[in-house]
C-alpha cells in the first residue's frame, strides 16, 4: 500500500487567462494522489473524461477494462450528451454515477482527480492537456495532440516541467503487429528504407451546407469555440464535421491519417528527421461547406528515405463511366526497402509475390493496450513505460501539420503536369499519377482542363521547428482567442 507524505498546497495560474484579461485567474490545487508518487495496485485511479460525444465513449470503455480505474467526471460543453454517457458509465462501473461539468477547469480543482482523458475537438487537445499538467494530473490525449506545431511543443514542455505521464492516442504503438512491421523497417535487415507509405482512404461524402442558427440552450458554444475566433453557430461543426474546418480540425491527414503517419515515422531510421515537405490535392467531387482537402498527397523527405502519405475521401464511388467496381477503402502502411516490400506482417523480396513472415518484434510494446499501458505508467511513474509518450505523439502530429501548411500556402496548378517538386523521385511521381487517375476515373476530371492545389515545397528545420518562410511560419501557430490562449511559457 502506498504511503502518502504530506503535500503542500500548490496554486497554479492559468497564464493564458491572466495575460489576456490583465488579472490573475488562479485556483488552488491541493495535489493529487499521483503527484510524484508510485501508486499502489489497490489504489483507484480517478479519471475525468473530457469530450464525450464520440471518441470519449471509447475512452470510457477502454478504462472500464483496466482494473483499479474509475471514471469520476464527464466533461463536455454540450449537456445533451450527458444522459447517454451517464448510462454507459453506470453499466461499465457497477452503477457508479460520475459528476458532470461543462468546463474541465472545474474538474481540475478536485484533488481526487488523478487523470484527465481528452477526446475533445482537435483545437482543444493541447490547451486542455496543458491545463491538466499544470494541475498535477496525468493525461491521455487523443490524436493529434495539437492543432498546430507551436502548441504541441508547449504540451511536451508542460509534461516535462510538471513531470506528468502523458500518453498520445496513436494506439497502434501498443499493437504487436504494427511494432513488428515498423521495427523490421528500422532494422535495415531487409536493406535501407527507401519509402515509408501511409494510406488513410475512407469514404467522405459531402457535408452539404448548414445555415447559421441560434445556439441550443444546453450547449456552451463559446466554451466549445475556445481558442478559435468567434463565429456563428451551425450544425456542420457539431459534433463530427468540425474535422473538415481549419479552425477546429486538421482534415483527414490529422484524423485517420495521423495513425498511419505515426507508423510510417516509427519505421524511419533512428534519429531521422524531416527535411522538406510538399503536399497537394483538393476538395473534389462535390461542393459543400467543408474546407480541408478530401484528396491529399503528402511527400516528406527525411534526408534519404521519404514518407509518402495519401488519402482519398472519394473511395466507395462507382466509376463515372458507370461500369466497374468502386475503389475500396484503404487504411494501411507498407515500407519499401532496398530488398523488397514490408507489408501485412510479411516481407516480399523484389520480384517475388510470396511473402515470408517477419519475426516477432524486438522490442515489443508494453502490455495492456493503450489504456492499460497508460495506467501502468501512471502507477509506476515511469515515462519510458509508455508506448506512445507525448514527445512521439508531437513529432508525428508535426508531420500532419507540415503537410497541411504546404497545402495551404500553395496555389492552383494543372492536373495534366507532374509537379517539378517531385519530378525527380519515381515513387512520388507514381503516387501523383495514381491520384490523377483516381480523379479521372471516379470524378470525371479532364486533366488538361482541371486544376488542383499544389502546395509549396518547404524546407523544414526540425531543431527550431520552423520553415524560415514567413507565410508558412505564420501557420505554425494561430491567433488565439482570449482567454483560451496557449501560453509561450507553460
């Protein structure tokens, strides 16, 4: 059993609120059971789940399968989602009824809360996690851990400064099969890695247009907007399609794509960092309110091996000709090495269609799955025990942001011409031509009469986390809305 030593009362300042309002907005934290202490196996870990409409339900289920945990708070700006989640917690935790609050800061005042599990909109991930770290709580934060590069780095700094256990929601890091594939690519047993591929193609139909309307009385829209600028309420942003708006989400590359990009980066040689990026695509096949591309090809050079990521939101459509099968969804990874291709747990030597099984992974992920592994680390206070520690999550999230920034500072270009920025790399050219063929077949575009968004080719300084390009560097952060400001000093 844990022996608790007295904890001094600790006051922490929400610097973002103070900086914007000119006053000290503080509340007192009396410490938590997890503050710097090893937690005994018989001590319950009390969890506040923030953002409970979609992925938050999976967090509740995930923790319910871990012995010695208890969801004690449900947090969401929309009170309409509380009844269903209260019922879910009751079923999963033997009839227990957690407290419900709209603002996480109220739960952070409770010294009995040990962990904050964040499944909110992307634009809230980093700030909620930083607040939780400042309040002495450990954190499980969904992917991507940030809405932009700046705030992801600030979250890493907060985790280090307050000595918090912070797990990132790229749960494939806890999967033995993905570990086996990535470690095989890193090992160079099959030759040097040439290209790490990530695919995240799911059907993403039109979201149409929703008119502005009054905010439902149960919904704190101002709190939901948080760091984003004030704007009218409409139902295309609540509760899922916010992914396709730049103010709140990061498109498919920052949705499903961050999982596949994380696996691709996992397979890179030790110490490899991105050197340059170019991204291209567009929103094709329909006109709607969405802003992010539904078709995107991103190529990141790691100073030797390249990472190629593609998503096609128009999969599932039949060809415009009327004949032929729809293009299937594809969510996967593969690694092209000098000796052949690694995919589906096997190695396919050059020129061979028969794969050989890849040996078991070394090192293997820590057991328990993403949630069990996190709780084990919360108890042991060993950051190195985490399968998806926040620094790894930040570095993979950065790659998503790089792709989007290149895309956003780009310009229209003819679909008929291979971009000069990729012309010297055969696999990148092939990926572009496959994207073009996809758009011709399933959208009916005429390449000579059609344009796409060709992102700017940008150099990246991984140490400084900047481009040295004023227009692109501006998108490394955002104009935060008071009082929801990610501070420069956490």
